[in-house]
C-alpha cells in the first residue's frame, strides 16, 4: 500500500486543517489508511508543546506588536537553519516515524518540518519526496521556501508570485488552492444563502476563536439587529455560549448560539457573511464557500496576507471595532445586497474546492514505481 506521511503542528489551525483535508483526499485516492498525520512537536514533548502553543496564542492576541517583530526577525534571519539542534527531539521522533512508517512521500503543512527532513536526508537518513502545502497568502514567511523540497502547493496566484520572486523553480510551484474538506466541492451550487435581491433576511455568521478582541461586544450588537438571522459559534467557551443564548432569547429573527461544532463548512455556505479574524483556515474556507468576510482582527505577519488577498480582489472588508463591523454589514446588505453580490462574485475566481484532491493526486504521482525501483 502507498503511504503518505503528513506533518503538521498546532501553531495556528490552518496547518492542522490543511493536513486533515490532504489526508482525507489521499485516502480517497489511494485507499483508506494511505495517509498518516503526525505532529512531531506534540509527539516529542507534549507538555512543552502545549505550553508553547498557549504562549503563541497569548502573544498573537495580547502582544501583537511583539509577535510581529519576532515573526519578521525570523523571516529575515537564518536562525532556524543555525539552530536546528534546538529541534533534536523532534528530529529523533521524525527519523523514527520515517523508519517505522516507510512513507513513499512526505507532505508538510508546517515549514520547520521541511528543514528537519532536509537535515535527516543530508545525514544519510531516509530520503523521500517531500512537498510543502503553504497555508498562508501573500505575506508568506521565508521558512516556507528556504529548505529544499520537491514541490510547493500555493493557495492562489498572488501567493505563488511570492515564491517565484524568491527564485523558486517555477516547475515546482503549483497553484492548487488551499486544501479544504470535500464538502465544499460536493455542495457547491447546492447549499447557498437565501436571495437578498428577493427580500430574504440577511444571515450573519460570527466565529469567535482565540482572537477575542471586541468579539463579545460585536456579538451583542449583532444580536440586537433583529432584522438579521445570526449564528454565533463560540468554540468551547460554555460560559460565553450561555451568555449569548440569553441575549438571543426573544429575537424576532432566528439566532443560533453554538459551542464547538463540525458544521462550519455548512454554516459558511448557507450564510451571507462571516465575521471573524483572518486565520488561514477560516479565510480559505470562507473563500471556498463564496461567503464574504468582514475581518474583525488581523494577526500581524501570517494573517496580513490573508486579509490583503480579500482586499486586493474586492472580496470583503476590514472592520476592527464592533461599530465598524455593523456599519460594514449594513453597507453590504443595503440596496438588496448590491455590495454583498459584488463581494461574492469576486470570491469565485479564488475558490479551489478541489484543492485537496489536486494535491493528493500530484503527490501520489510522484511516488516512485516499485517495479522501477526493483529493476
């Protein structure tokens, strides 16, 4: 059986979301069990990794300027290449995975993994085809291309241009789209929000995640707009879910307050607009759902390009205060949704709901033929 190892990390949900989508596509193409996902950072040091993840979330949300400085310093420096010894435990775990699983190819959705693969190959360890699935747009960190690999998959042409300007071989750069669940492809044209031009009530989805600046105040204002249908997804914050549920009671239009849910793809496809921070996975899923974003927060560095993609193509807007969010939504829905229709039309060229399948097929096609190897 063909085996594809997919390496991810928990520093931002985009890495894990991309890994899951690619793994599911590989299993569909090559048979169940063909893909294995591994987070070598969690495997090597679970407690330290959990602390690092909490520190990362705290930094990007409470000290974004400090995070921005660190992000851009690493982007300009060669600190990772010169300090790979800091990842000695991860390298040992990765070497063990390669020997135990004997994968035919490796797909990385977190860039540091590619450096460790390159280091192991140079030291005489297992060398297999390796690919990077870039999970950010436009403001792409140089870690994504500084380690050698056999191919890069980019979410859009704007992002591919960044790698080409950096001197990456064009034959190894493919605009595949960001890998999203197959649901987006199978339900395209099936699930759509009701027609604003025909007088339907606007549907607004708010996703509240680790970036909570103004999120609760925004939710209160949304729920006060009784002419709109509102859905708030608050994750695992049960206290917030109860608080918003009480605020939603008695509204003239329906309001749904959700905790942790796997229904985000369906919600994106059936709502007119999503209000959220510009995370990689959220932005790309919204694009593939043709659900325009009102971006309420942008983490400096990796998320700047996600919003820039929307701004550059006229497919959403930035509103960083609760009042600005409401004003943006009212403008989008005015004149029976004139601006909203423009935003939605602008998303269509950016959508690649088949991206995961495209990536899986390309990676599987790169697997050496056993007959050739034994000849």
